[in-house]
C-alpha cells in the first residue's frame, strides 16, 4: 500500500539523514520486526535494551511511510472522548486508557532526551467545540476528566478570543500534551539501537511467511530468508492486509499542510498550544520550532491511493480556509501539503498483542490520531510478552476485547 503522497514536511525538513543497507544475506534472530518507522523503532529499542537480539526489515526507505506523514501531536486525549469511551469500556477502563496515554508521553520525553532528540516540546492542548451544538459534549467531557484527576480548565468563547485570538464557542484546556519531529526521532532511536546490536535493512520486502513449530521463517523478494523466534508486525496500516478479521479496522485518507515560515518570533497564540476540535472528522493544529503552522484533517474513507492523491491540493485549500476561520488574523499560506492513509478502531484504541491466526507473532498497530503514543505502549507490551511478563494494558488493547467489534459512536 502507498501510505502517503505529496510533500510531507518532516521529509522535506530532514531529508535522508542516515543510510541503511539492503538485506543481501539470510540470517537468524530472536525477533524480526517488520517496519522501520516509529513503531518499529520504539519496539526495537525496548527489546534491545532487554538484551533481545532484533532485526528490522522495511520494504521502503526508513521512515518514509506513515512516520514522515505524521503531524505528531502527542496527546493523552483519544479520538473517542472519555464520556463516550466509558459507555464502551466502563469508566475504570476508559480512565485507564487515558492515563496510560498520558504516561506514554512522559516516557517519550525521557527517551527523546536519551537519544539527543531536541524536537520534543511540552504543549498544553485545546479541545475546542467546533459549533455551539457541541458545548454539551464539552461540558460532560470536562466534568468526567476533572473527576478522573486530569488537570483541565473549561474555557469559553471570550476566553479563547482574548487569550488565544481564536474563534470557537468553547474549549477544554489540558495541561498534558507535547509535540515532536517523528521522522528525526525515529532515525535517532535507530542510531542508538544500532550501537547496541540492532540490525536494520530497508528496501527489503518480506513476501512469504512460514509459521513453524519453533518460530517464523520469512522470505524476502530477493530470495533471502530470516528465521526468528518471534515476528512483530510494526508496519502500520500495511499490517492490516495480513489480518483475517475484516471490519475491525476502518481505513481513512487524511490530509495535512504546513505553512510558509513566519519571520516574527512572537508566539502565534498563547503557549502555542496544540489545537483540535469536536468535529467528525476533526481538525488539528500545531506549530513547529522553525516558525511554521501545521494543520490536518478533512479525513474521508479510503478508496484507493489515486483518488486520495488527486485531492491533495483541493484539501490543502480547504484546510487553509479552516485555519483562517479559527485564526482570521494569522496570514496562513500553505507551502507543503500531503496525504496519508490511516486506520481507526471502533473504540479509538490500538491493537496490540497476539493474534490466533499468526503463531509466534505480535502486532503493534498504533491506529488513529494517537499513533505515536500508542506505539510507545505497544513497545512496552511486546517486550513484556516476549519476556513472559504481565503488562497492565495488555488486555485493554488485545484483539479479543469486545469494544473492538462494537458499533462506532462518534
């Protein structure tokens, strides 16, 4: 699957910072990870740190799939609001999901410092009502988050106009959020793990899978084989093609654009908080350290890559208009625009763990708008599964959960 098209900002910004070889020999390893994007990089880091030998195979150049297309808003707030998630999971599990996401952001911060990534920035987050009819939802969400111990503040239209210069009927201000350069972070994780024994091969597509008694044997398109005790599917939405359970993941096309660089050093709005709204599909906005604004959204069901890609310029114009409706005084002008394909589940949670149809294998499917945060959780869970340890989130994100097959509520 062609996961993205156009000119993703991070790929333009950072180019190809490191080279990785093509697989030109057969080999053996404890764990083979399919996918060298941020999910694979995080998973490899946690396994290598635990003394487990790993190999990464990627069918394309490292980081040039979904990772470079991500706008990388790191939030504990999930695609499904807490007030709706509690109806699907129960209050205790819904709060657990939100708290796990909040904890994952802090772990990403620690890890980014460890690999000398300077792009991580703490950010507050504004969850805005897209229209007045969404205010009752906002009130329910605010009350539930506050009672659950999250540091939140309810803002009204006048607060948003006076403090942020933005037009919206109301919002919830959350203290815990962050942003990062996902493409750069992925490469830095890889470089750190390579020093500790990780082997990475890109442009090396796995074409055949043989599930054997004591592991998995994978054949590549060039005729080489990799024998592994365990296989990790960390190749994003391409992994969905291997599942034999249609309907548990919905594929969508999403669009984003980056503004021209601004010269003025002053903040665009207060603390340059992350912004997203209650619309379905929702619009999301963040800034970059080099004085640009990223905006994304205008999602629609995925049909095929050609149809998706033909709409990039049209969607970029609409996203620019969306931004100017929120911030009419900021002269937003798109410079780079791109599209990507992403998956989502009925409950807005990732799919992490074992699948009955794939022996000796784990799936690390971030899914949805919290893909990077979920990838952090997936890396921990898969490490613990390999070491036969219990992780508190393993059952919450498992294939077997009932909410994965429930009707969508948005």
